[in-house]
C-alpha cells in the first residue's frame, strides 16, 4: 500500500501535468483558429473524442452520472472553464489571460468557505488582498482609469478562473461519488457548454461555423483530446486528494508554462506591469501552502485508510 507522502507526490504530479497541458494549449488553439476552427468548436470536438473514450471504457459512467445530480455542477463548471480559457488565450494576450485566470484562489477561498465550511482567517484575508492588488496592477490602464478588464479575453480569463475554482471545490466536495461519473461530467461539460455556446454564437453570426473535416485539423484535435484527457484525469486525481488551497498553489505552475512558452516563441513580451502583478498573485497563492501542508498530509492518510477507488 502506498505511503501518504507517495500519494501526495502523485497527486501533485497529476496537477503538474494538467498545468503543463493547459499552459501550452494556447499554441494549438491558435493554430486551429488559423485553419478556420474556432476555439469553442475545437474544445467541443476534443472533448467529444474524450467523452466517447470514457463511455467506451466505462459504460456504467453514464448511469452513475445520471444517478448523482450534484455532479452536473461539475459538468457545467468544467465546461465553462474550458470554453472561457481556451477562447481567451486564443483571442487575447496569453500572459494577461492566464494571470487573470489565476485569480482562482480568490474564488476558491470564498467557495470553499461556502461549500466546504473552510475557515476564513487573517492569513486568508492577506492572500485575498495580495491577489486583488496583483490583478489591479495587471489591469491598470496605461492612460489611467479604472483597473478593469479592457478586452473580452480578459473577462474570459476571470470567468474561466471562477469556474475552475468551482470545479476544484466541487471535485473535493463530491470525492465520495463514483470516479467514472466525475470524469464523464468533466469531459461531457466541455462538449455541452462549449458546443452549446458555439452553436448559439454561430446562429447569431458572431462565430464561424465548424469547417468541413480536414486532415489539417482532425489529427490535431484527436491528439489534443488525448492530452486533455490525461491532463484532466490528473486534475481529478490531484484535486480530490489535496486541499483546495494546495491545489491552487501547485496549479500556478501553469503561469510559468504559459508565459514562458509565449515569450520563447516570440508571440508576446513579458511587461514589467504583468511581471509585478503576477508576482503579487503568485505570492498570494504561495501563502496558501503554509496552512495547507498539514491538511494535505491528513487528507492523504485518510485517502489511504478509506480505500477509495480512482479512475481509470
């Protein structure tokens, strides 16, 4: 039987995999967009592939999801997270969108207080203050004005982070439910939410319809589907075994992956404003590791003694 430290390391590794895939995903989504495949349609197509794989591997997942209505919240939260984030990094500044997405700890703290009855302390208040201050630095207009999102992609980053926080908290709250049902909820959400929004926007003329199948993007969609399948299973494994605050800390590595890849590929430049704001946001998240350490060890011990299943 694995030790509690081994389980904790495996959970962190799963979160790191998720952070890497999400952090560099902006590049293939921009590539698909250049081929005429809107990121919303691309998200729906990728998650359709993943959903079919899950249903084929675990046919009972459909029945299990239907029997646990609370998991439909995970379906909506996961789908909205993917739709907002993927659309945001395709259309906007990668660094800004990712930094605003990682205001997630603010939302996670509030949601954990509401849904998990986690306590609000002075340290939590300090973290919230630092995170919001970092967001203000990132958003402060050069010509003056209110530090509010200036581009639709900025709003998508904020909205994506809110739903990602909700997704993580719900995964922990309903960790006792069948893991195959949780996995199906996460991937089916990408199809239903992203596909539904894409269909509505296509009908209104705001988004181009899905192009005819072509080798140029079909193979890429399948490969990305497999990558997101592995990444989201890593998220599920890690989020249900670690406190929501520690999950938020580990997942901030995505900021490094996203900004680093964008700068190295010459797509963007890391401004001093984004750097200082990002440092404040990162500091706020890293402070969460301090009180979360003992809780993470306790949760890992409970996971071993409880013998809960993991999927697949």
